[in-house]
C-alpha cells in the first residue's frame, strides 16, 4: 500500500434502525493533519473492529467517547508515528490509541500508548494482547474467579474474546464447553482454542445437547451473546454459579430484545451476575498482558485474526462481525507496516 495523498475517513452518518447497513457510514476525504507542539501524527496501520462500537450507536448507551452523527467512527488503532512535535515520541514508533476509522490521526501523548511489539505481530496488541484478550482475562480471573474443575461455558467461543477465554479456562484446569454458530467454528474451538467440546446454538436440539454436555451443571458462564442462548444457560446454572456478562451481541441489531424466561434462576441458584467493561479494570492490565504474552511465547496460547484489507472495507467487516462472520479477532489492515 503506497503512502496516502489525503486522509480517508469513515464517518458515522445515519443511526441504524435495527441492523447496521452500509449506509450507516460514509467515506470522506480530509487533509492529512499536521502536528503542532506536543502533538504527533499517526499513520494508522491496523484497525480493531469490536461489538462495543454497535452499542455506542444506541440511545442511552454512552462510553467515554460518545458517538454523534458526522463523527469519524470510533475505534482502536495500531499505527506508526510519521510526524512528532513531542520530544518523548519518535517518528517510526508504534503506538496504540482510540484514533478512529481513518488513515491518519492527530494525537497527544496522553491519548496514545507507545508499544514495543517484542517480537509479536503488532496487530496482536489490538486483539489477544489488547482489549479482547484482557477482557477474557478479567472476566475469568477477576470476576468469575475460576477454579480448577469448574465447568465453564463460553458463548461466541471462536470469537476474539471467546477464543482466548477457552484457552485460559482450560489452562486453569476447568472443564470447558464452547458455544458457536457453525460446525467449522466448533471444530476450531476444540482443535485450537482449548474447548473440551463445542455446541452449535443453531442445532434444533441445542437445549438438550447443552444439558448432556453439562451433566453436573454450569459453574461459570462467560456470556458474549445473550438472548435465547443465555436463557438456556441460565437454566443449567449451579448454586453459587458466576456469570461474567461481557456482551449480548445477538441483541444489538434487534428493535425488540429477546424476553428472558429463566432469569429467576439467578435468585433460585444464588448466582452472581456481573456485567463489565474492561476499561473499568485498569489495575488488571499489566498482569493480564504479562500472562497472555508469556503463553503466546511459550506456544500455549493460539490466536487467530480475521483481516479485511483497506479502510473502505471497514463497514462491511463491522457488519460481518456483528453477524458472526469472523473467527478470532476482526481487524482491518489500513496500510503496510
């Protein structure tokens, strides 16, 4: 990919009524920014595509960076500094930040994290060594507090978070049951991602198969999907089970969310349910990255990346991710390294 002559951006221009469509976004050209004192210009190389971006389009849901019509679409990036007016930051350095869906970004030092790839592909710092992997670690270690011999169920088992969660749980000595939407994803969940077995939620006998797969009940649910899948899991929870509610991606494109039927089991079984956002656990980041990096270097942690090429293909990648098209971390490669 040759250097750009202008700054291609993807802007959020139309709120979705249910399913996100291509016309939710608009490609626009802008001048490449220039740095003033204390600023740097980053040429974004990798863009992270994540479910939280869909939540920021919803009424009443606000994160640290509210999404408004006309904004550059929010997203985390890994890129290289191409112009620096800050003596602490050098041209050519890798940096990570929430710099949005654009080829070039202007940033201050407090808006980016310098990253030493340390022999690992830089894209991993948006996935297994970024928010996805840290989310899996926080959900299992900090919230669910998994213990050896726990039966752990993870939905979206072949996704960016679930693929890491399964391996961490298995390494802790847990019995791991994955849930995915396709046979090929279930096969990968077992072969690569540490699951003892994996069930397709599209199986008409899913509820019966879940019961057979968890004859002693479920101790921990790492929930990424919500809806009827979550409802089936609620019916299998053991007394004092723990639910780490990471996401409900099956509900994000619905105008009318699924009505839960087994919610009373939270009370009946004395269950701990906690929704969480990884940004609220900064104190866990160092320990999580340390363990994940050690496991990668030791060959004990496999990660996969689902890559779209070119910023213009980010909307299609985002729509596909919401519909479960990806295996592992969904990324967009915006430029060459």
